[in-house]
């Protein structure tokens, strides 16, 4: 028997209404579950709360839209333009994290000098792509960032009471999987009107609706060593003239980063114990050796340069706890560390149990000058 078109339309409308009610109920349930979890574990951070509730951090934060969070525009390079405008916020705290590390630096971001018309010269696809990852500053200075804006998918402004009772204002960015990419916290109360104006200018018209989260893609298995032209790879390593060429070489040979270290030329890589990260930080503090710490994820890398002082274990992390620099490393999840030389520069890298790079350290040096002996001695002492 055929269904009358009018009945079919009614059923369709009812089904859509039912789906909407279910979606709203699920959102309410998630918000309620988070409220319950916070009451049970008040010290639990949003990232761990999201993992406990089996959702992404962005989905969890989105339940507070209309209360403490505001959705910001995320199309037409909006995240890059938001970060460009954030240069007007003055003193901020930049926070970047990956699965087993967090870096937090407080200071005023540097600005790039405005290029004069015609200075850029001819534009090719590569130079234009580089320009898309520049937000008018953040190169050098306290808030030192290297952007990969193609990974920035969701943006929020968050205004909420802080732990000390003061109001916390932040800009928070997430990738397509809902994982936190970068967070920027306002530290200058005189800039609240600037923050509010930024939020008003970039506020997304659509504040409701379910986030479209992209499921994580399984990591590709490493290429078998037998399929690698090891001789050519080692030659390319030896011919590096700048440490920044390393990523390109690894990509060209289709290697994972840790695999590249294993197949490196003799004498340029030394494997060390995961616990060496503690020795590095403790000795850098005790000897006052300036270091550079690089910590990032798929969307951004954040860098700290300078001396460190207070180091200690706390909360399941090994930490640097200085007034304007915090580093938190879940080093019990580290698998190995490596001391390596690339283009005459010594660095130390630590990887977690999944083979992911967590943090990299260099010695602080002026461009074109030799590496400080204190840093070289410290790196050579690691076992």
C-alpha cells in the first residue's frame, strides 16, 4: 500500500523533530555529566575531563557557549586574523600542549615590521603558503610561536572566574578532532576593552548547533628500513647546512622522525634514558645554562628561550615552575631521548611510548656564533 505524500511529510517532520530533541538531550546530558565530574574531581582539567567523558575538549567547552564561552569565526583564515588582532592584547600567557607535555610562557608578543609595498617581490605558491602561517608577529620574544593554521578549526573566547577569584579571559583554538591547539590568556586588565572588541568583531553568528568533529586518522605504519635508501639519507643528513632542513629531508625519504634518528649517520645520534630529561632540566637550573624548549602539536610549536630556576616533580609531571615560564612533562610516559647533531648544532629530543615527539631542547646562542660550551657539556653528560 502506498503512503500518502501528506503522511510521509508528517513522518519526516516528526523524525527531524525527534532527532533534534535527542541531540539537545545529549548536549544537556554532557553538560550535566561534566558538572557532576567537576563536583567529584574539582582539580581535574578540561582535557582530562573530556577524556573521562569520552568526548573532545572542544565538544566539552562548547557546552558552556552562552554562559562562559563564545564561538568565534573559524572560516576564511579567521584564526590567523584573530591571532593577528591578539597582538593588541599586551601581556598574555601562551599555552600549548601535546599528549605528554605543556608549555606556558607569559610576556608581550613581538610584532613584525610592516613590509613596504613591493618589498615581497614576486610571489610564488610556496611564499604565499608561508605567508598564511604568519600572524604579524610571535617570531622571537617571549610569546614565540610557529603556526600551522590549516589545523586550526574551532575558536572560542572564554570568560570565567579563575581559581583566585579573578576573571580569566582567554582565546582558545582547537583542531578538527576537537583537540586543543593553542590558548592565549589575557594578563593585562587595562586591555579588557581590547579583548571585548576582538570578541565582538569575530563573534560567530551561529552560536548553537552540534560541532562537526573529524575522527582521528590512524597513523601510517613506518616504512620498513629495508625500503629506505639509507646511504642517500645519511648523505643528505651530512649535507645539511641548517637544522631547519631536517624536517624536509625526513619527509622526502618517507621516514618517521624517530626512524630517522635510528638510521642516522654514525656518531651524530646518541640514545639516552627517558629520565635524562630530569637531569637536563636540573643541571640547566643548577648551572644556569640558558636553554631553548620547543613543545608543540600539529597546529603550533611554542618556544621558550632563557634560564630556568625552580624544577620539581608534582602532579604526575616533572616541572619547571618559574614566574613567567612553566613546563610540565609527563616523563613517565617517555620511551627514549636522543642527543643529536644536525648541521653542527646539538639538540636533545624526547619521545613518548607512542613514538611521538614531546619536547626538544637546544642551547641558546646568537645566530652565526658557536654553541655555548656549557650547553655542549650538559648535552654530552646525559646518559
